């Protein structure tokens, strides 16, 4: 008895305490190191681009000659928003349905789909660009915003499938058995029980996919191509922010081009940021459930 | 707390071993058979978990299935509403007749079986994203039993009243079902099952996650529901079986690991004069 009390009163050895503290310190240092590039990129962009940004920059189209000063990036913002929206409309339903297929049907076919999706995640985006080029651009005989959207959708699809599958797998078994025991059809169970239960996770995955696609340059190079003029016609070549940044940064010897690239980069980052904040807000105010997260 | 609970607590619990001549229990033997089980076997893959169980379950009564862990009680219960086969590689054979229809006939839709035989689970499982009202009304709506707002509201009130939950939730019908206490959630699940107007209610250890007060509420509720439903309850709690059930079936695990039926009879007799030595050992706590 006395020995046990003694053990409780003996202070933890200093070596042991040192080790415990060391792990905490290492974790903090690692976090700081990870945040340094993120913060520095952001700060760099802000300091370089803050002079460029203004109403004109957002609402005017770029000059014909990118070495010329002035003009804005209106066409690129519109093109990026339009192409990303269409890409989301293509990829989200398809991705969620594939995820449902994989979790629900199972079997060899689902294993095959899952393998295919895994390969797709790892596929370099330029390869996807070339694939869509040969599939749509060559067939149609011209570059187009539509082809760009398809390429972006192909980038988004595997991200959506993987995250949705993960969320559907997290649905507690009592919930799914409850739905089964009420004789609900599988379609009904997904539409009214599973998807609403998993919606915040699915939505987060969707945001992740959008954030990734919106900044992709390579898939757009051979598909949307870029366009110096303002166009919302999906059948014509379309400008996008990454394309504009890419073309202008290539010519960064010209101060005007460099400034334009910096400004466009900051706008792109801010769009992604706004998107994420909006998404989180939408998820958090969802009615009525506010489930306990179990 | 509402009146019912207080009453339930004040009424002395029925003894674990009721008098053998308990008039209420012994006269209830020959009601119409609602569920007829014959030679039911159940498997997980190649492992047999239920062996050759034959059992008649009479209407408007409560049948308790008791037995040690692993004796196949829950599996047997899940065979009745074809929930057993939902688990991958699980299957059941034999005959289970519900009011004369073989539930395992090839033409029978398992979903239809589950709509007419309600089930309540060990873990309360209200749909977390649905309101209390929707938890009750939505499944009925999806299954085409009701249409329109008024019908929904009526059904919600009726089922919640029947599940003895109405007074506690009538002012917060639009809150999430997950916001209720465990016992309330379980009664909500019972209300949800009742909304599909089943004749049979299967309850798989419905009180094992609940505290004693909530347990008494559920037991009281079962006694109330007995007049209109056929209730089969799996329970680990022998006092519970003795308190609420009219008939008791005792299952145990054979040497091969498969559960089988030792004996079945009026609850009073099973707990006082079991025919089998195994039953006596189990109910007197001498088992395993």
C-alpha cells in the first residue's frame, strides 16, 4: 500500500518530462515550418499586387499587347468562374453517383472503379489536358471553354469520388440499418438519410476539388487555350486566370505583364479563399440537424 | 416526469419468478399464431449461428427471447424481418410464416416485409438530420402511406402519443431527433416504427443502452402496445423478460457454436418450472 502511494508522489523523472516536452516543441516547429511558405507566398503576393489591384483591374479587359500597361483581367475572372462552375456541375453529380456505386454495389466492378479513380488522382494534369484535347478539341476542330470545363471536371472528379466515399463509409451502421428496417428503397435511403447526414463532409470534398481545379493551368492550355477578349461563349476559346498568369509571367521582363500576373494571382487566391469561407458558412448554418457529429 | 413513470416506479416490480398460477399469463396460451417459425437455420458465411429453431409466436402478446451471448437471439429476431441477410455473406433457411405467408418465398419483397414488421434496435437510431416530426412522418411518406401536411401532422401526433413521447416533445417537433435523451430517442424510434402501421414489433435489446427510468418507460410502453401489436423482444435482462413478457423462449449455444431453442412456454412457467435443466441453470444464474 505504502509503496503505491509513494509511486504516486514520486515526481515524474526529468528525462521523461523532457521527452514529452520535446515532442510538443517538435510539433510546434513543424507547424511553423509548414506555415512559412504559405504565409510568405501570401505576403509576397499582397506586397507586389496591392498597387495593381483596383476597380479597373477587375472590370477591364487586358490590352492587346501584354507588354502595354493598363487594362484589367475581367475576361479571365469571368472565364475562370464560368469554366469552374460548369466543371463542378459535371463532376459533382457524377462523382457522388460513382461514390454511391462503389460503397453500395461493391464487388469486382466497384474495385475496378476505385482503382481507376486512384490512378486518375495521380494522373499529371497535363495528361488530362492532352486527353481532353484529343477527345474534344480535335473532334470539334477548335479550342473552347467547354473543353476547358471538361478537363477541369476530370481533375475534380477523383477528388469528389474519394472524399464522398469516405464520408458515406462514416455513416454509423445503426443509421443505415434503421433505414433498411423501415423498408425504404435504396435510392430513398441515400437521398433522404445518407446524403443529408454526410453532406458537410461531401461539401468539404467538393470545395477541395473546386479549389484544386480553379488554379490548374495545364489542363486549360490545350483546351480553353486562352482568349484576349471578353467571351462567355463556351464554344469559343476562353481566358482563365491561371492561363493569364502563365502567359504574363512568361513575359515578366515587361513590368506591365509582371504586375498583371501578380494581380491576377492575388485575385485567384482571394477567390479560392472566399469560396472556402462561403462553403464553411453554408455548411455551418444548415438546418435543423446540427447532428452531434456521431 | 410524467405520471406513467411515477406509477411504473411505485408499482412493485413483478417478481422475477411469478406465481405459477398467475391467471393473466396462463390463459393467454392459445391466441392466433402470427409468426410460425419452422426449422430456421441462420449462417454467417459457413458458420452456423442458429440451428433448427421452430417456434410459434402468438398475436397481441409479448414474447421474450432470452439466452446467453452468442446464442443467436438477435440473429433469430433479424431473420423474422429479413434483416439478417443485409449483412454480407449472411443467409437464413427454413420457413417463417407471417399470417400464413412464407416470408422467404421468392416472390416476397424484403422491403415489404420490413414495412409490415417494425424493428427497434439496441442503439437508438433516429435519423440525425431529420426533425422529430420528420423522423416519424418521413418514412411513412416515403412508403406512400400518407400524403400532405395535415396527414403528416396527424400521424406524427398519433404515433408520438402511442409511443408515450408526445407530451415531452410536442413543443419542439422541429428540433433534431438527435437532441433528445437516449430514452426519448428510443421512444422516437418506436414511434417511427409504428408510423408504418406494422402488426409486429421486433425489439432487439431496446433498453440495454438506457438508464433504469427510461427502461421502465419503455417497458410500460410495451405493455400498452401489447393490445394492438405482436411484440417480440430480445433481452439480456431476465427480470425484464419476467416483467413484460407473456411467453419466453430460451436459446442457448450448442457445442458447435450455433444457437438452438431449449424450450418455450408461458413466462410464468419458464421462470418457475422450466422443463429443461439448461433453462433452470440459466435463470437461476448457474449458467456458464
